[in-house]
C-alpha cells in the first residue's frame, strides 16, 4: 500500500513546478479567505483593468502613446462611474423605494387572485393554506424592512469606505494599466526560469479570463439597455429597476434568468392582470432571454469557455457560496482555471513534451 501511495505521489507531485503550483493556490486561497475584505479594492481594480486593457490596446494600435491611452481609458472609467452614481443609481433607488411601498397592495391583489383557487381546486389547496402563505410573506417583508433600516444605521463606516474606494480603485486601475508589463515581470521573477506547466496554464487562462470579463460586462450592458427600452415601450412600471435586474441576471447562467422571471411577471401581473399587455411583456422578456442565450453569448464568447452546463451551475453554486458576488462573477473563469490545471497536470506525455521544450530553450540560450 505504501509503495502504491508513494508511486502515485511521485507521479503527480514529483515535480518542483507542481509543488510550486499547489503552494501558490493554497496561498491564494488563504489570502482571499483572510484578507478578502481588505484587498477588495485591489481585486476590483484588477477586474476593471482587465476590462480597460482592450481599450488601451486598441488606442495603441492607432499609434496613440501608451501613457495617453491609459489616461483616456481612466477618464472613460471615471465618466462611467459618475454616470452610474449620479444618474442611474438615484433612479433605481427611487423606483425601489416606490416598489417597496406598493408591495402591500401587490400582496393583497395576489391574495385576491389566489383566493379563487380553493373554489376551483378544493382538493389541492385550501383558503387556510393561502392565508398561512401570505402571513409568512408579510412577516418576511417586515423583517426585510427592519434589516434595511438596521443596515442603513449600522453600516455608515462601510459607506464611508465605499467612498474611499471610489478614489482608490481608479488610481489602482491607472497604475495596473500603466505598469502592467513591469508588474508581470516582477511576479515572474519569483518563479523558476523553466516553468512549462505554469506557462501553459497562463497562456490558456490569460485570453479566456480577459475575454470572459469583457464579454460579460458587455453582455450585462446590452441586455440591460435592451430590456430598459422594451419595458419603456411597453409602459412597464419600474422599468429601470427591472432592466437592471435582468442585466445582472446574466451573471448567473441559467439560474439568473429563471429567478428574474418572477419579479418581471409579478409586476406585470399587478399592473395589468391577465391581459394582452401582460402577455406582450412576457413575450418580450422571453425573446430577450432567447436572443441573449442563442445570439449574443456565442458572438461575445465564441465558445472560448468550453464548459458543460452542469459544470457551470456547480461552479456558480460552489464559488458563489464561498465568495459571494465575486465568486458568482468569477465562477466560470475559476472553473476554467481548474480545467486548465487538470489539463496541464504532469503526465508522461506532458513531461516528454516539456523536456523537449527545455532542450530547445537551452540550445537557443547557448
């Protein structure tokens, strides 16, 4: 038994590079688990730098100097943040407050509609069960309101920190974009000179993560804007609030679209009842989801992330449960990283290929 275990360990963990990779992953997990809150602005700046790198590269392809390309990208970032803070978020906040104020009326209307079910289907549901359901919903809404009040009073330091992040994050993004090559060289200086496995994982992940992050933000923007225009044309109440929810729902593949369907349907039903306007709303929402999944996603991602739907859902559940919003946002890149590590893990074929690459590199250095 000892010989079997020893042989397995030597086969899969016998290389220095493998041990280094395991140590890097463990250190990253420990740092995120213990210092994730402290490093939040740094992580956010890295994500945004990934987003803005494409703009910088495009400007440089037009013969714009590097420093000017970075400055233009950062000015665009500041403009987007200002528009979100002073235009979009106030409207969403007002609509959310108005929706919360109308929730009791919506619940009462829903109760009146469901009260007809015991008469038609007495064996499936009773009036007492409906009363219990709505009593539970009412108590939960009261708890949510109390939680919001407590949050607003007890988390003022967090709001102050958020204001500080609004200053720190753009500065970090500027330096990440300006000195990206120097930072990468500095990080690589701590690694072995011959690192074929790490190089393979880096090449496989670099383009995929960058394309995924940029594509996901573009997808959120397009789906949100199209949903807002459709809801405005249909005259839906809380159009911007619902459009923001629909746009953000694409962060969670498959699950997000199903969850957001509930508030869209509830608001449409409360506004129009079982009318043609309600069915037009659901038709438009269904078409947006259909075009997103079958047209927009293939165009933006071009099968760059080749993962089975079951793997995607599991990644969302696991990483979202561990790291919350950022876990959900990076669930697919993290799953792709796991796949890249498994693909690059040393086997006899990999070791032979890496030996040939090392020999060629040694000959070229000589």
